[in-house]
């Protein structure tokens, strides 16, 4: 389905992504982990064509994506939704308008200027919001919502595109643990119920392990691990993060449970001393 | 509106209906605005056209007649053009001097006025409306009027023009600067206040570094505008390239070739100022490259 072959991105002398090769043959939920600067974002941005690849190819169902231009490129972008760390909504527009932006590829500029979205689209937008549990915020401005709610609006915009692939670039990095859980559960449900491929950059191991079918580890622009969540041992994780023996999973966790366990363990340890 | 806790499936319907009603209202407003805009343009055009000496469409094809005549004469005398460029350089420099001095004085005046009229920064908060009205007055009086009055009092020359433009620039930059000041972070100002700094120290060290790049880009845009303004003031006796332009561009003198040379000089000046301001702003926002 999606095939990435020796994809490389260079910024001047720096190589952000170095000959990344990835093959997705059926819809899956894939987590990409690695520390900041490992090239995770650049990889996703190249798939969405927000960034151009220096070398290599991306093919989706036999169609070459990296060489698309103009309308064909925009059409591909509408099939391949992107979710950002900072939500990237239009803050002063209402929630439903933001969701309707998912249909912009099919609408003319004139129709957009005069808010001429078809009634079915508006109804569908509100249904999607309802599915994500935020329908009651529909008429509010996006900026009036909390971070977790805004991220769900962004997911709704992505769903409005009716995409084949959803790319999520650190979707929970600016959210508190409760909201992070809601957002990750929403992404997982979208994958399970709609059969869409979700590729998700994450910076915590346990999130990747808990929600993903497959985990890809990146380090310094190279893919250094590609396998099942169960294969992701602490040793492998240390290699991905380039960390020494002091690295523990709890230190990167955003789950409430893990933190409790870690703190409990620490307290216990102190009690022994 | 009563906020009933409706059951789940009905709830979505209600939200959809409410939102549709809101969307339709917005569409109606957009179309009303568009209709009013078109109606005003059409009605206004007819009134304005009726007042013209000739009809707009009757005269439309003659729009290029004058430029063609000017360029035609210039083309005949192409060899003399470099000489004219050199000949008018001194008056261009005079015009540039007027523009630069008035921009500089206007920059200082505008900075002071803007700081005194921004909420949260003003030295005397009660006087904010007074300083705002001062800026309004500076902008309201056309610079040509101030220049004419000053020329009458002081006699012709570059100084009246410079003062006139500086007054207008203070008002215009003051307004733009005070908008920039509103977005300033008050944290550094508070930090400086906590060590016992005076108002002018707080402004100079806490505010100016934050707003500097914006100020400079507005001032450079103003410099461009002032070059043109001082050229226009030359028409009323303030000297500079405007005076020469007035003499050469008058119809029937046969000096269109010289007028063309002056236009080329002005055009080149604007390009140079634009390029320089781009460079300078880049330096200010990104710092000098090591």
C-alpha cells in the first residue's frame, strides 16, 4: 500500500532523514519513536509533501508521491491527513469551520470565502465532532477550547478529509496525560473502526507500545528498529534513544499509571534507605 | 435560550440545526455586504463620472497619450539622458536630505508620542487621550498646508518642507508604533521597575529592544513615503528635485526628456532604499552573521 524507499532529506550539510525504507502492506497503526531531532517529523512532512524529499521515493498503491506537483500534489495531501503537535487550527474561526477545512481541496476559493459549504458537509462535520465527544463546542471559536479539545478538532478536520492515511506528528506532546489518553484512544478507534492507516510520531515508549500494532524506531535520521511492540525491549529502546543504563521507561512516560508506579518504586527505595 | 440536557441522538440534531441557522445568517450577511459594496461602487461611479469634465470611458483610450509623448521625447534625446541624470543629482540629494532629516525627527517624535499614549507604558496614563489627539492633529493637517504656511513665514527652502514632513511623520509613526507597543511583553519592564529604574530607563532598556525591528521597518517605509512627499513639496517652492520636476514636466516646454531623467532618478532611489531597508531589517531580526 504505502512504500517508502531510501527516502533522504538533507538540510545543507545535515541529513535529517537518511535512506529511510518502510513498507506498509495493510492498514495499521504505526508508532514512530526516537528522540527529538531523529527525523520523525521530517519523515511525516515528506509523506504529506509539506517538505520535499532530497532523494528516494514514496509510492502509494503504485503511484509515485514525491514527484507530484500542483493540483495532483494537493489532491494527495487531501488523501493523507496530517495532525500537528500544536494543532495548527485557525484560532479565530469556529470549530465547525475548522473541521470543514478538511474539504477545502474539493471547494473553490470563492465558495470558501462566502462560507458556501454544502449542508451535508456541515452535518457530517458535526457528526464527526460528536463521534469525538466535542459536538457541543461546535459554534465556539477554536481558540476558546482546551488543548485536548483543540487536538480533537484537528482530528475531526483530518477525518473530514476522509483520508486513506492519517499522519500524526507528536499529537499528544503538548497535552496533559488525561487529554493525551483521550486523543490516542480516538486515533486508535479511527484505525480500528474505519480501517485507516495511522502513522503517529510519539516520544514515549509506553504510548507506542500501548496503542500501536507496529513500532518504528529512528535515530539520527536512520530507521534502526521496525517490529512488533513486544520486541521493543529496554535494550532496544536504549539503542533507539542513544541512552545509557540509567534510562528507564518511566522517565519518558506520560501515562498516569506508570508515573504512579515509578514514584511508588522510588518511595519504596527511599524507605529502604 | 434554555440549555436543556437533551438525550444524545437528539442533541446532535439540535446542534446541527443551530449551527445551520448560524451559518445561514452569516451567509446572508456576506451576501448583503457584497450587494451593498457592488451597489455603492456602481452608484458612486455614476456620480463621479457625471461630474467629470469628460466621460470616463470616452477618455479611457487617451490614458497613455501623455506618457507616450513624454517617453517619445525622451527617446529622441536618449544620448542626453546620462547628462541629465548627473545634472539633477544634486537636487535629488537635497530631496533625500529633507526626507532623511524629517524621518529621523519624526521617528524620535513618534517614539515619544507612542510611548506616552500606550496603555500600560504611559508616563501619565491620564494624559493618553491628549497625546492621541496630538498625533491625530499631526496626521490630519496635510503637510503641504504646513509647508505653505512655513514658507510664507520663513521663506522658501528645504527647512520648511523638512518641518512639515517631520510633523506628519511624528503623527503617522506614533500611531503605528503605539500599536506595536501594545503587543510588548511587560515582564522586562516590570523587572526594570523592580530595580528602581526611571520611566525613560524602563522604556529605553525594556521596550525599545522588543519593538526595535518593527520600528525600523515602519520608519524605513516612512522614509520612502517622505522621499515622495518632499519631491511634491518642491512643487510649492521647497526646493529639491520636486522644483525641477515641476519646471520640466509642464506641458509645452519640450523638456520631457529631463522629466524622464528625474523619474528614473526617483525610481532608482526607491529601489535602493527598499533594498537597504530589507538588508537592515534582516540584520536587526536575525543579527549579524559572524
